[in-house]
């Protein structure tokens, strides 16, 4: 039974007895029932329980590109009469926080969002920000989180984000790739934030560990899930549309902090990347790593960086996703290309409402990683540091585990 349907079965009686217009739902298009052929917000609205829907970045249907704010939501209104749609990613930074008055009249908040396993992915940060508002308003609202598999799998990468680098693309205390499900993340945020409200994580405990971390990741690599509908086949954001993307996103998202194209404007964002000035057809031996191959190519992005220009670069092909360390690989690539190409630049424009720090600092979020990029730390120092950080996180994160590893 898929996530939405398990929730509906578990909470069927409560849905029928709920006070009218007293629930809210944080979701986007991933919150779909293949069994009932409806979105969860439509099902709840039909029972007159739903007051409002909170939308993360990219809009209800993941129709908006990165960093495109949504202020006007009236176009969704016809989908559920009487339900208010509120964007939590508008054109102003203040839009990231849900207005207090939109929380205090509620009895229940349901969270049904598909995370992809890296701290940059803003949906989890939106959930954390909503938790902060609930804490600050001293609301008695209950929280139910519908758990979903982590398409990036069990692997952990990177170091825990320090508070000075906190932003919408990085919540303090999380490593670059955390290895948690969205339900486990919710429990982590509850403790980090000091939230006293009850957080209930709903999942089918009859499902094996393979469901949460292996079944999807192995089949994700082939891009097929034969014989069964599932919500992971619904892309949660416009550039997370292919099964392999979550497995490389923890490293490749760093390209957003550079003038390299991260492949937006192609059909394989984050897998394909490069620039008009990059020369890729002689692959440096230091960029050959376990678990993946770099295939040199040329491509033309139809929008975003270097739109309509011929770029030279690579596509990452995973040989063994369980061996591949995306963050370490991308750090090595960026260090090499920064030293080699005078055209290489760090992004200096405002990034996710922050202009006080370069984007690469917000994304890397660690002084040693930044020093490695500037050739002030060795590859050996980087590898030893990452190994130590990842071991420490696994020990700490086990406190919030809901599923067997």
C-alpha cells in the first residue's frame, strides 16, 4: 500500500469525525493516490476537513523552475472549493514562513512531501520552518508526517552544516546527504527545534527495509518500477525528474554555486553538466573514481546558464551507486577546473534570498571543504575528514531511525 493510501486507511475514522476546516496539508503533486485516482487534498476537501494547503518551492505541480517565487495561488482554487492555497516560496524571504494566523486555528497539520536525501533540497527546510512557527506560536496543533522512501538510499555524505552557513538550502545539523526518510527527518527537526507538539509518523510497518532503501534505489538506477504504481514516479520538482538524480545530487548541486551549467535546460539536469569553455574529451585520471564514469559530450541548454550555447562537459553514469561518493567527486572536479580555467567563476549573485555569502559557501557549508576547493587542504585531508564526519553522523542519526538498515 502506497503512502497516501496507508494514511487514509489509518486515519479513516478521524477524517470522518474531524472538526470542519481544521486541518492543513503541506504537499505538492507527489501527494497522489493511485488507488483512488485523486490528490490527498481533494480527498480531504471532500470530507470538509481541509482548511488550507501549504505549497513548497516549485508550486503545486512542480511547474516552476528553481528560485522562481510563487505569490499568486488563485489558479489552484478550482481544484478544491473552500480550501486556501498558500505558497511558502514567494518572491520575498518573508514568504518562507507560514503566517502565524494560518497555524493557530488548526487542529492537525499533515506533511506529505517527497524528499530526495540531500540537505539542499528545500522541501525539508520548509517543513522545518513550519515546525518553527508552530513552536513560536505555542499552538496545540498535532502533526502527522506521511513517511516515504528516500530515493538517495542509505548512503551518507559530507559534514554537518554549521549555524553560520544556515540558509534555505541548508538547515543546521544536517550533512550534505543524510540517509533519512522524510519521517525520520521530521523527528530530527522536532528535536533540533525544540518542538513539544506531538509528531506522528505514519508508515506501513509490514514493509521491509528493502522498501525504504533498496527496492527503489536499485530499480531507480534502471529507471523502471515494473508492475506497481508509486509516488516516486511523480517528479517532486522540475529538475528531479529522473531516477538517478537523487544519487548524484549531493555533489552536483554544488554546481549552482559556479558558472558551470548543472544541466538545467537539458533532459538530464545534474547528470549532464559543463560550460562553453570546458574541455572534456581528455579525462583527467584524478577524476576517475569508483562507482561512476564520466562520459564526455556536448550539449545545448535551452534555458538557464549558457542558454542556446554549445557547452562541452560530461554525463555521469553510475556503475555502482553504493560505491559512488558524489560530494567528494564534485569537489575534486571543481577544484581542478577552478585551477585550470580562467573562465571559471563562483556565483556572486543573490542565492536563495542570501547575498551576504557566496552560494558556494552556503552549499558547501564547511570551512575545510571550502579550503579544499581553494587548494589549501589536500585530497587526503578531505577524505579523512569526510569519513570521520560521516561516521559521526551515522551514530547520531540512529536515534531517529524508524526503519531497519
